[in-house]
C-alpha cells in the first residue's frame, strides 16, 4: 500500500475518533514520524474534525444559572420562620424555645442550602453530559458520513485514473459496445490488451443486474461466440475477465448467476464490432 492509499484508507479519521485498534494506532504513529505527507494529512483531518465539532456544539440556555440561584433563594425563604410577639409568660417561654429552635434551623439552613445547590448542580452536570453526548453522537454520525463520502470519492477517482491509464496505453484497443434494439440506452466499453490478449470491461452504463442474474461478456470469433468472462462491479475496468487471442466483435448478455455455455440472444444488451 502506497502513501496515498494509506491516507485514503480512513485509518487517520478512525485514529482521531478513537476507533483504531492499538496495533493500527501504533503503526500510524510510527508512520507519521517518518512520513511528512501522512503527518500533514493527519493534521489536516484533525483540524477538519475539530472545526466540525465546534460548529455543532450545543450551548446551555443563558438563563439557566439565574434559575438555579432563584431556586436556592426560594428554599431559604421557606426555611425562614418569623417570631410572633406575646406578653404572656408561657407564650414568652414558648417563643424563647421557638427562637432557640429557629436558631437551630438557621444553623442547619446553610447545610440544606448547600445540599439543594449540590443537587441542582448535579442536575446541571447530568444535563450538560446529555447535551455533550447528543452532540458527540451527531458529530460522529456526520464524521462517519464524511469518511464514507471520502472513500466513495477515492474509489471514483481510482476508477477514473484506471480509465485514463487504459486510454493512454498504446497497446490497449478500445471497443465501444452500443445498446441493441431493446436496450438502446445501454453502453459498455471493452479494453483489449494487444500484447497480453486480456480483456477488461467497463459496464457502468448497463442497468444493475437483477437478483440471481449476471452479465456475461462474449467474444465473437469466426462467427461463433466465445465466453469472455463474467462481469461483477468489483472487476469493472480493474480485473481482466479473460484472455481472448482473436475476435471480430464483443457482446454482453444477461445470464443466470454463474454464466452460460451459450449466449441467451433475447437477453443481449450491447454489441460492438472491432
């Protein structure tokens, strides 16, 4: 795997998000020490993800602090009990006892106040954690989408580079396959290496094969169809389907998965002469 492939593999993003295994993390850290390009890619990814996290941050309501302290003051007011004047000796005695009890209550009030404050602050902490967890969940989902999108872009770029290499290869003969009467919109391209005789197929403009069916390439040699390989999306323009020494034309039919020994003519989609 070269440097560009390593960078585009997604390992850097996984490392930043904490998803990389210890072995993967150790390898990346070692590579960054010795490869300036990988280190630069890491720093750029880190800035991008930090920017995304900052942009998605959730700020607690601005009046939350005042609501908390108002709640504490209300609790203090409830605890305060005003004395009732009286000239009766027994009433004075009860008042004195009550005043003593009230002092005890007042001495206990700070403890209760702190308990209320601690409870409210605990709720704030829980609420803050919920905010943070929800924000992190959203950010991780968006980051996962970014990583998936980047991989798709990298795969598309890889296919494009392969096609450019094939187009620029003087040994590669290109055969355009056009849609037949029933499938006029269908198109495909065969790349036939004159030296190795290997054939590659680009069939992105063919309809997706139904479940249990598969496209099969045929080489027409001396008027007879010759099996030129079964097509799958992962082989598109990348892996040779077969080696064909001679051919006057190519065609593609839709067959049962695994292929057929003879082409199903009514299921022919495209054909092209050399």
